[in-house]
C-alpha cells in the first residue's frame, strides 16, 4: 500500500526553502552584487559592453581599498 499523494502545499514548501537557500547563498557570496551591477550597467550604459565578473571583482576590490569604511575589526 502506498500513502496518500503529497498535497500541492506539501510540494511547494520545499521549493520555497530551496529558493530561499539559493537567494541567501547568492547574497552572502556576492554573486547577487554582480547581477545587480550588470543590470544597472545595462540601464545606464546601454552602448558599452558589460564588464566580466573578473573585471567587476577587480574594480570592487580597488574601490574598497580606495574608499575604506569604518569597521569594527
């Protein structure tokens, strides 16, 4: 005998959890920052090519070093 088929709500909850985990990991890893940068670049500079991920990371590192923020540690 098999059990009852899972309801639609039972299938949706794990999908939402997976989506949330994916979103969270992209936010803490910085992958979402690059995506937002690309969208803004396309909006503000449609005639220029989008920088590669490597170029973006180099620019971001330079900017952080040139404009340090107050940090606790």
